[in-house]
C-alpha cells in the first residue's frame, strides 16, 4: 500500500473531526481531507484540488506553533449553529482544541521532525493519531542529512528509537507503506515534558554528521506491520467512540494500549 492510500484509509478509520498537516508541497496528501484542516509549509505549491475548509499557513512549523492560538481555525466562533454548518463543535470556541489526526512530513532532518512531534503533542490527546512520514529509508544514502539523492528521507528515522527510549508511555507502530514507511503514534500526553527536558541531550547524541549509521532493522523493515493490519484492526471504533464522548485518559488509554498490543507494536 502506498503512503497516500494509507493516509486515505486512516482518515476513514479514525473518523477524524479535524486535521493538521506539516509539509504540504503540492497538496497530494492534503487533498484527502474532508474536515476542517490546517496545513503548514513555508513554500507550498498546491496543484491538487482541495475539498476541505483549510487554513494554508505559509510559515515554518516552528514559527506556526509559536503563534498565539495556532489552532484558531479549528476552534470555530461563538455562534453554535454556524459552527455546526462549518463542521465544528457548536461549543468549540469555549473548549480546548485537540487534534484528531496529524501528519508530519516537513523538513527531513531529525531535529525538525522531533520538534514537530513535540509541538503537535502539546495540542493532542491520548486518542489522537499522529503520523510521521519517511521513517523507513531504503539505503544509507537516502537517510543522509546532506541530500545527494533524488529520493530523500533524511535522518528522521531516528525518531522511532528516541521515542522508544525516552517515551515508553507512547505506543508507536512502524507501518510498511511504500515507498519509505510511516510511524503511527498513539497515546499523546500534552503534559509530558520529557522530550523538552532532554532535548539538548538527545541532540548531542543523535545529531551527527554523515554517513548515518542506519540500523539494519530499519533498512530491512524489521517489525514494520502491513498497513492493512493496522487499518483493519478492531480498536478504531472504540477509539472514535471514546474520543467523541470525551473519555478521559485514565479511562480510555489502557484499553486502547491493550488493543494495540494485538496489532504488533514497537515501544
């Protein structure tokens, strides 16, 4: 299954009520959205027809998240009926806006991808679905920080190891999509500060010059699950129901974690 087929299926399975995309390029992934969306890219060149209520943000993701109320477009106004007509919660203006589905495909360097995840998590919840692209490079050259190949993932693959070491509270699933895999993350905790507290330590260890020492497990896609296995898993309906009911983490997260264990996870 190709990356955009998988994203299309994720939109359907997660029944997301909103969508955030970092790294828009020509809009091929953004065109899959049918819900209120925010798309961030400092140099987007959208050529695809879009069919959603979208705020296109021409900025770096760091600058976007530094804004006051960056998710204002998803919140809605003070008029409940008008909010409903625009696909938003009628009382969304007075509630914290939480991202349902986020897709991170921005700058292909480890430190940028890590900051993107950290910023997205601040606006997410345990029931949110966060996807990072290009997590399974096919060669050391493709994974270089200094791009010298046509197809390029950069060294964002390191995110998987960093989250496993420093954030075992999350559940991460490597997905064997074509061409270069994706990482799907569940269990976001906006109050967790571990990555922020250890950011300099992580950078000192992982931000290294080329050539990158890409683990064989990454190059061989060891442990990556077939995309169909994740999409067809039985946890999606309970997740959506719990999210839409506003079930708190203390009641909803452990049942979801146990269900994800049946899919095949890396943590």
